[in-house]
C-alpha cells in the first residue's frame, strides 16, 4: 500500500483508529496511516473542542466510527440509521424511513414526527449544523469519520445540543491523486454504487468529486381485498453528489463544498394490528414482504436537498481566524397509508376492514415545498506556546421553513384518495450567539477549560388550515416564541501517569422554545418552553497492556428542567407539545479497543442509561384501551406519566467487533463480525404492554480478500446484516389498532471495491 501525503487540512481530518482494524474508537487520528500490522494502538489526535488534541487528554466523552467498520455498517444502501447501537449511548429511529432520522443520546431525544420538530441532539456535517430533520437524512458516502460527543455541547457547537452532537467529516481534497469505486449487489435486488476521485488542479488548488447511486426494487406485495398488487412498496432510488475545492496558500486556506441529494421511493411500511394484544410480539402470520392497505398505490416519498459551504482560514503569527458560511435547502413530499390497513369500522359495510379492527382510515402526507437555512460562524483561536489559550466567536442562524400537511379521503368516490384536509405552516427562525472558551495549563499534569455562550433564539409561526377532514372549518393561528440563555461548561484533565488520565466536566445548555402546528385534527397550536440541562460527568481514559489496549470509562448524571416532550397520538389523536417539570438521567459508558495479536483486533462498548420523568401533574389524554394494556395510572381519561422512562431511551446499548486479517498469497484475507444490542424501549410517553419494544440484537459478518497491483488496491467481500433475521416492532403509530413498524430483515450481499492512487 502506498502512504498518502496529506495536506494540512486533510491531515487533521484523516483518521486512523486502529492501524490494523480500522474499528470504532474514541476519536479519530490526525496522523498519516502507518503499517497495517502493529501490536500497539495509534496515538490519537482529536478536534472535539475545535483544536487538535490528544484524545486521551480531552475532557469530553467522544467516540467515533471509521475505517473498515464504517464501510461495513454503511454498505449496501444503508441510511444513517446504521449508527443505531453502534456507539455507546446512541440510538436512532425513524417513522419516515430513510428521510427523517431521530437521534437519542443518553436517553434524550424527540419522538415528534412533524417537519418543524427540533431535536436535542444536533447533527453537524463538515462543520455546518443540519437543523431540520430532513437535512439529517443525507446519505453517508465518502465519509472519513463519524464522531459522537455525549453530554451538553452548548458552548462551541451551536444550537440545540443539550443531549450531545453527532458529527460527520467527509474526505477532503488533497494534492495527491486518489479515489475509489465501489459496487455491491444484495437482497431484494439492491444495488449500491459509490465512488470518488480527487487530486491537484494546480500546485495550490485541489478538488474532489464524490458520487452515490443506490437502487432497490419494490418487494412488498399488497394483499388487501380489491387492492391486490405485486411489488408495490419497499423500493427506492437514491442519488447524491458532493464536489469540493481546496485552495492552500502560505497562510490561508479556502474550502468550498457543494452537495446535492435526490430520493424517490416508498415511505416506511405501516402495518395495522401487527402486535398481538396483551403482548409485544408480532402476530403469528407476520410476513415482512406483505401488507394489507387500501391506499398503498398512492404511497410515495420524494426528497430533494442541496447545500453549499465556504470555509476560510487565516493562519496568523499567534492566532487562527476561521469563517464558515453555509446554505442548506430541502424539499420533501411523503404520503402513506398511516393506519396500515384497509376499510374501516365506520363505513357502510363495517365488516370490510382489516387486518383486524380499523377504527378509522388515515391517509395523509407531509411536505416541505421550501426550506432555506443560512448559517455563519466566525471565530478567533489563539496558538500561544504558553499556559493560556482561548477561542472566541460569533454564530448566526436563519431559517425560513414552509410545511404542508395533507389529509385524504381514502373512500371517496369516484376519486379515491381525494384531498379532504390541508394545513400550511410557516416558521421563520432567527438565532445568534457569542461564545468563548479558555484553556489554562496549571502544571504538566493539570489542565482546565472554561466555556461560555450567550444564545438568542426567536421563532415566528403561522398555521393556516383551509380544509378540515373532520369539519372543523378554516383556522388561522399565529404564535411567536423567543428566549435567550447563557450556556457554560467547566472541565479539567489530570494526568495520573503516562498511561492514565482522569477528567471531570460539568456543563449547562438549553434547547430553544418549540411550536407544534399540525392542526389537521385539532384547533390548538401548542408551544413548549425552553428546556435546560445541567450535566455532571467524570471518567478515566487509559492505555493498558503496553499500548495494546485502550479503556475509557465515564459515569454521568444530569437533570433537565422543563423538558420538551411530544404527546404523539393518544386520545387527542394529534401531536401536542408539553413540558415535564423535571427529568433525571444517570449511567455509565465503557469504550474499549484491543490489539489481540498481529492478526486479531477487537472493540467492546457498553453503556447504561436510566432516565425518569419527575412531574406528578404531567398527563396526556388516554388512548382507546380496547386493544391496549396501559400500565400507567389512568384517572378521568388521563394517563399520568410521573416516574416513566423517556420514549425510545434504552437502558443498555452494547457493541462488540472482532476482526481477523491474514497474509495469503499476494494479498490479505480478512473476516470481521459485529454484534449490537439495544435493550427494551417505551415507544410513547405512556407505558403499555403492546408498545414496549423488545430487546434488539443484530449481528453482522463480512469476509473477503484484498490485494494490490501497482497503484491500485482491490477488495472483494461478502457480507450479511441481521444474520439471524430477527424481526420485531421498533416503532408504532398510536391509532388504536396496534399499528407498528418493523426493523429491516436479513440482508445478504457482495461487494467489489478498488482504491487508486
């Protein structure tokens, strides 16, 4: 293999997690790739605090995924949900499928499926915040590294980070010519093709072009009486591209990034009465490739997005000035048979319904015809040789968002699926912040950091209902919400000895007020006040066994005041925002890596998160209990939530990987496996037998052969995801008919890849 000489920027973003395994570890390498075989772990440099630092000396709980494991997890058309349960305390789910991921860190997230829903976990791609949930679904390809920063990150990383931050860094241009091409074929006719090429245009200007094309055939048959159709749902075509230009002067660099996406496919499949009443088991006759829907033929999902960013950096004598200007835009239209069945109990022939009882039909769509996000960050960082260094900066955010909510009459004649409800929402958000961080070295062993950020956030909102599916009439509602907050953090790192570092951190952050204007079936535009969190954590970062192992462990406790929660569905049958007086969470995280020999490498990660809502007065309207066994107290038609864990907040997450490499002929044989575990979850704020998600264990295997010829490296591999084909409900729709969403089935495929230099 040829070693690549990186430019200054490319070197910083280049990660070498394990020289042999390329597996998941706490941060990414900022050094050039070394020999593939080594009996020691690499010294890791990180930029978790926007500075290049030794990962073992940074007082932040940060994990990352890259290299072979990132390639394996994200291969064969997987969307961003492949990260679920692969990193301590991180889970991801979606009721939109590939286009609307919802992130949870240490149990904190947001189940709200409305297109203006804010989340307490921020996604940052190439240093640009992706605020709207549709932007968060951009496909993962030609990515150098994925980082997860756990705990509040409100000082340096912008808006809505009380739970943490997920950070993607793509491969950047460099002066060296390189690239790759990859194609895989797998189950259900899925094809995944991606590639990139980059190199010097002049002695100072380089470029990189990255492309993705994914395609999967429709494979879900519809067997609803009168609506029978073969291969009607489940497929998609995804296209994406990224073009980057990097200029490197003597003391100035400029990086221009343009990216675009086009998705045309099916929404996630909703399945009526898929859960056995009184249990959380799938019905006995469940088949993954069959649905019973009367609106399946009209189900569709289209997403288009594009964006551009310009990063300018000036290296002065003792300071660095960084400017990041960015624009993001997205459009979506997603229509589905939400009730997941056919017919309904209230129509003339009440016997025409199924599978099971369908209290009412729900065929609806959500769309964003226009969304524009503008951000600007400007910061000044010192580069002193002494004990004191600092960062100061300003941040500006502006978003104009238009949302459309549609309802359709599935039974209308002669035009089935005619529009019978329409709401248009307009939300304009303006936010700005000033921030600073101070690092001081008290001694060779003790370093302390303090950070401060002032944020101001304002939302102007209008919801205009011109057509109601339930005869509610026209309605125009206007709301304005705003707030400001001072976020802060204080941390210390103490060097116990050459191999062990202790750190402690206390941090405070907030999420700005939210609005919910999905008023197709109700008249209220609900708001939620700002939530604030204070988190305490301490941990050990250690290298053991003479550098052949790394063990990082963290314990934490946090309290959140006025937590923003979403009452989805239930007795009111529409989304409502509520604030919980107080929520607490505590737990631990273990992140380890091991070089077992020249041929074996392993990682083992484990986290425990215990969350609890503490609000004796918090309640929501009780859903119909004819098919539900609710275990919470129900008084006067209200379910009381005090003492419940947060929805989609598993207590246990664990991941284990093992990789074997062996020289064979003129190349290397490799085999790797991974097992991820996520414990049971509550799908809604209230607890019930049916909507308690079971434990989920998924196993992946990958084996293949790599070899080199001249300036080319080749790889052929076979792989399988969800090896044991474990199928269970991972999400639900509270429509009083036990409607569920089921995880992906077993996937088997083969891949060919070539790297060239």
